[in-house]
C-alpha cells in the first residue's frame, strides 16, 4: 500500500495533531482565492469576479 497522502490530507493531519486550528480559516481563504484566480482567467464569470475586487 502506498503511504502517499494528498496535500489536503497532510494539512488536515497537521491541524489535527498539532492543534493549530487557527490556521484553518487561513487555509480556507487561500483555497477560495486560488479558485477565484483560476476561474477568473478564462471564464464567462470573469467580469463578475473582477467586479468583486
């Protein structure tokens, strides 16, 4: 069996073991911003995403 975990699994284990729950909102915010950047590059929604900023 492979012991390779996804980045999300590794981050969750880190938060759970080290009790760094204050990092969770930062991680969620970074994921949302990353998704908006990816969607804003070549999407029909890009004018609406740019209007948010």
